[in-house]
């Protein structure tokens, strides 16, 4: 139980959701970076 009397499972769940959100943001950022690099490399090869 937490100090407010809530079960700790909600705490663990919110931490998990935060990490999932961060992972999603990182995945999207990596996709945009790879897409931009692919555009630069294809233009340089021509």
C-alpha cells in the first residue's frame, strides 16, 4: 500500500505505461531519422 492507501500495483502500472510511452517516442524518432538518412543517401547515389 502506498502512503495514500492505494495499492502499489497502480504505481507499477503507471511506471510501465510511462516506459512504453517513452519507447514509442524513441521508435518514432528513430523511424524519422532513418527515413531522412535514407532520403539523403538515395539522393547522393544518383
